[in-house]
C-alpha cells in the first residue's frame, strides 16, 4: 500500500477524529459489561438477568444508530458527533451519582446506546473523504475505534475494585470531554456531503433488499464482537473464576483475559478492511464465516485450560473484527450516496445481534441447562447457516457489481 497516496486521497485529521470519537464512545458503551462482575454482585442477579443487564446498552445503540445515521446525512457527521458526545454525558452522570437499583442501571445502560450510535457517525465521516480503492482501509481505521472496548475491560475492573463501579462512570467523563474538544477542532465534513433530503426519503433505503442482507451479515460479525465483548466477563468467570474452581481467576484477571480477546477483534478490523480491498470482501467473508463457525463449536467443548479457551476465543474475535472491516468495504460501494443512513441501519442490525446474543441465546440457555455448551452450539449452527446464505447471495452480487466497471475488488 502507498501510505503517501492514501493520506493525500483523503483528510487524515477527520479520519483520526472519527477513530477517537469511535474509540471513547465504545469504551463508554460497554461499561456495563466491563463492570458486570461488580454490578451484578450488588444486585444478586440470575444468569438471565446478568445477560440482559449487559445486553441493554447494545439494544440502545441499535435503536439510536438509525436516527444518528440520518442526522449524519442531513446535518453532517461533525455536528452529529458533537451532539452525540454531549448527550452521552447524561448516562455517565447518572451512573456516577445514581444507579442505585437494577432498573436505574438498565435505564442508564439503554442511554449508553447513544455512545454506541457513534458507529453511524464516525464511519460516514471517514468514508466520504476516501475513494473506493481505500474504502476498506479507511473504514477499518475508523472502525478500529472499537478498541475502546479493550480500555473498558482492562481498566474498568481494576478501577471498580479500588474506587467502586459508580465512580468509574464519573471518571469516564474526563476522556470523553478531551475527545470532544479534539473533535471540534479537527473533524471536518467532506465536500461531497449530500444535500439534505426529506426525513422520509432517508428511509427509502429500507426498501432495498441489499440493505437487509447487509444487516443480516453484519448482525453476525459486529453482533458477535460486541455481544461477546459484553458477555465474556460473565462467561470466563463462570467457567474459570475463583468462585468456580480452586485456584481460579480473580475478577481483575478475568478482565485481562477479556481485554485480550477484545484487542484481537479491534486490532484486526483495519487488517480485514485492507485484505478486503486487495482480494475482495465477498471472498474474504466466506473464509471468515467458516473460521468463526469452527471456533464457536470449539468453544462448546469447554476446554479445561483457560489458555486454550483464550486462544480459541481470540481467534474467533479476530475473525469477527476482520469481518466487520470486510463488510464495510462493500457497503460504501453499494450505497455511496446514503452511507450515513445505511451505516445506521446496518449498524443497528449489528447492535441488535449483539443484544440478542447474550440476552436471548447465551444467558437463557445457561440458566436453563446449567452450562454454556448449548449456547455456543446454537451460535455455531447459526453462523454456519448464514455462511451458506452469504455464499448464495453474493454470487449474484458479484456478477451485478462486476458489470459496473469500478475496478474495485468485491
């Protein structure tokens, strides 16, 4: 890759701003999951309640992504990002000064979804600045802001152990304000920002069947990444924690393990976008879906060594991360003029997948069967079916898109 050419082709300060906004927002979005072992201890929750508690912020992000995506297309990504960060302060203050009941935690968790909606804004900000041949890399760099999840899982448990989980919410306001200041000065909307449309016109993309297929495919990759990021603290502690086995891992050590898996998913996202630029997103996604299926089945064997489990889950998360980058190498090619709202819709589907994974699959099946085995078998089976569907759908896409003569690998 010609780095100089890449930097000249777009606006690097805006790309950096998109990354920083995404990064701090993702850190905030997954706070309930990162602090779950401390929050659930205060309220004495069942397995299903634990899963719901960590899943609600994901649901909030899914819902807020569509209006935020529309706003990004209508008033620009820069203004929308500023609005999003200012509104995110509200649930952080609530968690710091309140959050004294499960209902309050669930409510503020839902509002943390405003931070999760940053996806639709930061990716549209980055995408519009770069030509088709660099879409995968640009979207991957901006999307690598999901590394903020690793900051939450690494520092969150340590800070909660020393200062209490309520204070972690208050402390998080500081980096948010710093990024807000940087964003205000560095972010700039691209000159090809589309003219505002009527509100109803933005939702016309929902009539396009490709929007829904992208949504299904992203619900697996992003839904898997964020769902596991939120749930792995509970999962690892259930299987390898000091409450489960003699000499088991502490809550802080569990946080380190989860951080490793999250870093794998975050670090490999831009790599996935880069590879997709080179060999084609459709071709690469088939390989990734296949590996994810194998890994999910491997997790269901519940190896006795936490290091073996860490390797399996890290490979799976890396493939999910690369899948996120690969899919968004394709989306801007198909919906160049509606990237904000389509990113919002597809991102909402990804968020919904992240909500359903712990709340409707892993948590309830763990409570019903007393083991995590069944849940991961179900997850592996779902991904396998989606792999077959993806192969069938993209055969027609490849033929249709190749006729466009853009020269971009699909």
